[in-house]
C-alpha cells in the first residue's frame, strides 16, 4: 500500500506568492447591511470607502509595513473600481505626496470624496488595474465602474493600459453574472498571473470574486484546508497564498537551481549502482 503524504512538493520556480485583499468597508456595505434592496440604488454607483473603511486601510497598511510585506511585493493588481483602488493605494502606496518630489502622484487629494491627502508613487511597487478581478458583474450599481477617462486624473500612476474599453461595457443593468461564471473568470485570472514575471503579487479585489474563485480551488484541498481557503473575506482582510503552476503555464527557468556535475565526472548514485549490480547478477 502506497503511503499517503500530508505534504506536497513543487519546484520553487513554478510557485508565486500572492497576497489577496478584499477592499475596505464601502458605503454599499453599510447600506446593504441595513437593507439588501439598497444594492439597487443608483446612489451607490461605484461605491467609495467610508471613514471606517479608511481606518481599516490604515490598520492594514501598518501591518504590511511592520511584517515586511511592503518590501517583498513586486506588483499591486487592483480591480478598477473606486473602492478597490482607494484600498490598494492606501495600503500599498507611497507616503503622502509632497510638492517637488520627482515621482508621479498615485492618488490625488480627496479622490472619490475621501478627504485624504495625495499619495505618492515613490518607494512602492507599480500598480496595475485589471478588469478580470472585478466583483460580480451586472444589476448592482455599486459594482459598475466609471470610465477610465474619469479614473486617470484621480489615480495618475495606476496603469490602466490592460483595460480595453473606456466605458464599462461588461456591466449590464438586467443580468447578474452567475456565481459559476465569476469562479471561472477568477481561475482564468490566476492562470494569467503566470504571464507575469513578478513572484510576489498583491491583489485587491472583492468579496464575491474572492469567495467563488477560492471555493473552486478549495475543492481539491483536504477538508481542513478547504474551509480555510474557501471562507468569506472580511473587509480589508489579507491572506497570503502560494499559487502553483501545475500545467507549465509559466516559462520561468529555475534561477536558484544549480545543475551540478561541474566539472564533469563520474557520479553514479549508489542506489542505481546496486540496482545495476543486481540486474547483471540475474543475467549471469
């Protein structure tokens, strides 16, 4: 009987570390908690963070700096909605912008009626807006984004180049994206991460997107791990995970490996030598 291992091994160059973050509290979270029908309100269009949400951002930012994550993260990917970009910039961005600093502004002062000072892009990773890690599409105005033309002046240093359409052509007023479609979109997003060269990536997204995507992945996990992976995210919660390339989606070579046998020489392992000896004895 084959022993069943409780652990698994994968080559390091086929792994990435990802830091998944749900946005901080938005005005839609507050109103939706009071009355679910509030999610249909146009007043919640592209919902911004609440003052409490900004306090949550400050708390996570402190944790990221104290834990050393701020120095490890090579790229920040954000859903292109106001609340996720505010969260991403507030947690992983530079310090408050100071006139005369030779670095683009990551977020302008009072972006999205935040009452917050401008944030610099100095001494922080690059920021990339990606449409495929958005929340459930359709019906709820809070999940509809503004045009990229409106966002660029608010977040000058965020890279929006991967978003094809200026207007939100994905959101439909009468059709809510099924949970299964959200999960499949999420899995395609994680596959896409293997086209990136960065090894440590922060992703700021949404409750539904994270829950349904991770629930799909967690089906392959041991039951005790399944519950840990697939549970809902709290506002401004961060979870670190390892993304494994099991299908050779990436093309990275193992930069830390060393081929050995340099200079060349005889190096037949003893176990193979024993096997060859047995085989030769049997022939005779």
